[in-house]
């Protein structure tokens, strides 16, 4: 079985941020697996500043996790 998340390791902070966004998106899909429902709700939260800020906070939390997993992209010698 292939896993969708084989590692939290990324080569760069930018790749780490992209992974953080993916983690947030996958969480939404797992929480609400019905694509039609997600599509129906998207216009509601797209216009809600509080919902958008909450989404940014989730991505920031995921990014902190990815950054820690990557030792903040410091080289080890």
C-alpha cells in the first residue's frame, strides 16, 4: 500500500510550506469526504475572514511541525 505521506522531510522551507498546505487540505478532505459538500461550502468560507485566518493558523501549525522535522533546514555536520 502506498502512503500519501511517506515523510515530512523536504529539501527547502518552500517545499516545507507546500507540504504544510497539503496537510491542511488533506485534513479537510478526510474530515468531509463528500466533494459535493466541500464544493457547496467553499463559497461560504471563502468570504469569511475568520475562516480564512483559521485556515492560515492551521497551515502555520503544520509548517512548524514540518520545520521541526527538518531540523529547521540546518545542515548537520
